[in-house]
């Protein structure tokens, strides 16, 4: 597990120490619950740094080795917040929408090296950033969710495990929604 700062110190020589990395899961994320009018530049920068810049830095650190070996699988964690019009913080929704754009562009660029790039966009879950959602909004989500419940981290992990496996070898440039049917 590497954070963005440690990843900036990586270079191709580090693969001698770490071994080849063929599966990369970008799962860092942070949110703040606040209305747009109250978001300060520092708040915006924090959300973008963790959710977007960190993904860029870590991916760049490992992509060269994948390109050299002509194999790899990158899975980025987005959010339903970046895909649908929901009552969520603007800076969080913007960052998670950037995950989708990053995934699409990178999948196109790295596909010629047999590197797949996909994203997973969970809806409301029983853990993680979803626990900060106000009760009223949680109930509203469940009302509009065809399964009438929040998802679990284990359900998201199952989809990520599938995307990381050879069973998904023809899936590329996709963002899979795991939202219970919104």
C-alpha cells in the first residue's frame, strides 16, 4: 500500500524491490459535507489532491512497468456522485467525475499495451464516506434504490475482484455502477 507521496518517489528501479505490479487499485478517497457557497480553495484542493491527483501519481508510478511488460490492469474507484445528479458536495462530485474521464482516456492510451483500465462507482454503502450522509438522505436513497438498501463494501470488493481477474479480459474503459439500481 502506497500513498501519493511515497508513489512520487517510485521509479522503474523500485520494481526490483517490489516486484512487478500487474494489478493496481486506486482506492484513496475523501469527502467533506458542505454546501458549494462554503467551499474554500483549500477544501477544493484537498478533495482534488486525494481523489484525483493521488490517482494520477500512483498510476504514473506503476504504468511504466506495465507498459514495458505489455500487461496490466488498473481499477479506479469512483462514485455514483460523479455519475448522477445527487445532493452531494460539488467538489466531491467533480473529483469523482474526473475519475471517469481519467479512466476513459487512460484506457484508450494504454489499451495498445494490453493494459485494461476500468472504474467502479459505488452508490451508498454501509461503511466509508457514506456513513457521513445525513439520515434523511440515506432514507431517500433507499426509497429510490430498486433494492431498497445500501450496499456493502464486500459487494464492491467482489466486483473489483472480478475486474482484476482474467474472467473480465474483454472489459475495458468501463465504469461499473454498483448502486442497487438507482
